[in-house]
C-alpha cells in the first residue's frame, strides 16, 4: 500500500482486481509497477546478465518502497542491486549461480553479504550449506539470509520448467560436484530408462520478472538485441512481467523486426519507459556500463557507514530514476551512449 498525498492506493488489491495482461495500453511509471506487482514476501528475478541489460533502477525503487521478506533468483548476480537489498535487510533468500566476491586489491564485490557472513550485520547469512555467520555474532530473533547454490545451467532449467508448467527438469550437469549434497531442493533419482543417476531440479515461477528491453510498444511486445540470457523463459515462468524499455515505439515498428520480439504482449503486465534504466550496467546498442561509477560505489560501500551514506545519497535522497540521471550527469551519460554507438547501434 502506498500513500500519495491524501489518497491511499492499495496496489496489491488493484493488481488482483485487474487483468493487466489483457490491456492494450500497459504503460505505467516505475513506482506504479513496483508498487502494483511486487509485494512483501514475493519472489522476483531480473533480466539481463551480469553487467549488461540489468534494470538497476528497479532495485533502487524496490529499496525506496521498503519491500520486505523478498527472495530473488539470478544466474549471475547484478552486484550492485542484490547487495543493496541485502544491506537494507530486504532479502530472505538468494538462489544464485555466481556472485562477485573479490576484486583486485581485496575489494569485496558484495560487501553487505560479506559483513553478514562475518558479523551478522545487517542480518546473518547461511551460504550454500557450507558457510554461515558465527553463532556468537547472531542476535536472537534475527533470521538469516539464505543463499542457495545452483549452476547457471540448473537455474536456466528451473526457469524453463516454470515456463513449461512442469514440476521439474532433469539434468546430469553437477553429478560430480557438491551442489546436490548441499542444495536440498535437488533430487537424485535412478533414470527409469538407463538406470543411471539423474538430477531433478524444481521448477521456479517467480512472482515478478523485471526485464529491461531495448524497444517495446504500449501493448507489451518487448524486443531484445544482443545477448538475451534466459529472459525468454523468465517472461513465461513469472506470474507478472514488467518490461523496462529504452524506447517506447508504435506497434508498427515492432512488426518491422518480429523475430526480435523475445517477450510478446501476452506475457507482459506493465511497460515502463525509462531510458538508461540499466545504469551503472550497460545496454547493448544504447550505452556502455559506467565502470568507474561501479568501482566508486563499491569502494564507498566497503564499510557499513559508507554503504548507508551511499544509500541515503543515491537511493533515498532521490525520488526517481530521472533524479538519479541528473545527479550522475547527462554529459557523462551522453559519453557512455556515444562510446557504445561506436561499437553497436540499434537500427532506426
């Protein structure tokens, strides 16, 4: 529930009462999309991969709205956003294949998670069944953040199973590893055809998928250039899909390149037109990642005090993504765009 002036908006009730997927015009603001579809206790996933096409603005908006008890699934973590929500104590569970832990010179890539493991601040952490916060560092009544380890392939299979509406997918990719030993959600059976060991990974159907695309129309047809990752499956596995688009174009423009429509309108609940939404990560054909900004914020967030100061300045101190861009500087953003256009450019 969000209070705007004297008007109280029950977004959760509104989402239940409306079939957003059937709308012909699904455009809404980022604030409305997060408030409408992501609620306390929900699971969600992000589109893109590592430093490309990850809608970081959504993570900052989730933080501003103070969501609680969330869980996230990701093949390879978007180092800024996940750690931001961990720092604020908003995540209960992280299902992930890879997350940056150490940089050159001993800089932590996920300082909030590391503080949680070592000190129990802001919450204790249980990681992959092999690491946990020391008991003497855990305050009574504070539940741990649970990190569940998977391979990239297994997470892809989980999303595929969710999209196909089957309970699991079989594989053999980590039979020689310890992941099945520590990840209790994986089942090991004897293959009924060849009588050999087989892993079963459970389907995953997140409550919300936030996916950044280069182009979308008002109906929710989303087009992606460059690496697509598992966004095709995420959009079909999730209960609700929010597209965050660099360009909002007429449907006729979508028809010019129909094969690039990775996410069709029947999957989509909302379209948010938000240029540069992936910063400080990049977006193929539009802008490169702001690596200097990324390193700068990592350095500041190495300490708890520095992290909270950064959050006050760059998250709570800004009302939306446009204020974030203003603070970052449009000249700098223009340079990032021009640098990308020298390498890759989306056709007009």
